[in-house]
C-alpha cells in the first residue's frame, strides 16, 4: 500500500507502507526502516570483521618483531670466535678474568707511574729548597766578602796600626801559605766538619730505620696472611696495611710531625692493633708493636 505525497516543489512522491520513499519522476526508491536495519547490521558485521583482521595482523607483527629482537640480542650476547665456536660459560669467565687482570695490571702500572712521578716531584722540591736555603746564601756571602774585603782590611789595619796604608809583608811567602792553609783547615773543621758529620749521621739513621721498618712490615704481612686468613677481619687488616704503606711509608712530602699527629681512628697501625688484640696469637700483636717502634725511629731520624 502506498500513500501519495506532494512536496513543496510540486513533485508527487509515493510513500510505501515499509517507510521508504519513491520519487515521482523516477523509479528510484530509498530503503525503508527494515531495509536500513538490515544494511546497518551487515555493515556493522563487516566493520567488526575488519577490526578483527587488523587486530590479528597487529598481533602477528608484534610476535615477529619480538622474536627478531630476541634473536638479535641473542646474537649480540653469544659472541663467536674466529673458528666459529661460541663462547661457553667457562670461556666467558676466563675472558672476564683476563679483562679484570689486564685492568688491574694497567691500574698497577699507573699507580707505579704516579708514585714515581710523585717521588721525582718531592726530590725536585727538596733540591729547590736546598738551593734556596744554602746555595743562595753561600753565593751572596761569597760575593759580599769579595767586594767588602779591601775596605774591611784597611779598616782593621787603621784600628791596629794607626795608618791607612798597610806595610808590605816581609820575608815570607812560605809562612803566608802555611798560615792560609791552617786558617782554611780551621774554618773547614769548625763549619763544614760538624755539618757533614751530622748530615751523614742523619742519613745513616734514616736508612737503618727505613730498612728495619720495611722488614717489620714484611713480617707483619706474612703473619697476617698465614695466621689471620679466614677470619672476619682479614680483608680489613690487609686494607689497613695498604693504607699504612701508601699514606705513611711513602709520604715523603709530609713532615714527620704531621704523620705523628694522626688520630687513632686514622692510624692504620692502631686499627691493626685493635683488630688483633683479641683472639689472635700474640706474635701478630708483638709485630705490630715492633713496627710502630720502627716507624717512630724513622720519623725521629727524619725530623732531626
């Protein structure tokens, strides 16, 4: 059943019972409500099907990318040797150990180079101080004596003889040379002899104290390695020995008074005494005490 409908423009339009529209001038027809619902359902099902396909494709693409990334990471991790063999766990551990050993060797070489450079710097600084304190004063006194000696000689002659012009020395080149040599030997014995003997004695005392201290330090190292091995404080004792060697025995740039004025918590030998005072054979304790005595002898010899 159809209903005739006239539009405002005068075009008749037939409206069927299903709700669709049919133009009066042509045979075209718009779908009604039932047809539209059927078409909407088909398009919705097609859209859902397209979404499902897109989701499936994205999942497959993600799986492929993850698997390829994992294979790439596995290839990077499993390094190959020139012969085509893969590194096993033992080989990897050996390679890591070799790398660590090489790094330690480089660190030791750099530490040795730094210690050698620091020792050279200390020697140069001591030479510069010696030049400033001894050579400059000696040279200035020599130049002053050479310039002022004639004036002082005339002044002394005027005070003793009452004349400004000294008389010519008589009879006596031999006696003059003998008197000159006697005067030089007297000055050398008074000034240079005591200085040389004191410096030589100090140098000998420093070397003897240093050799004795190094011997005691080696004995302490051997005793700690043999007796204290396996104890909880073994690593701490070795660390304190390393601190003692680096911060005390090798520190030539610090005065002995500064090294002696350390607090007990900053003194590595005091820490070793504290660690070995209970539950350890007394040989270690006695060696530490002897090492402290040798350290005091060395610092006292340097301070003099």
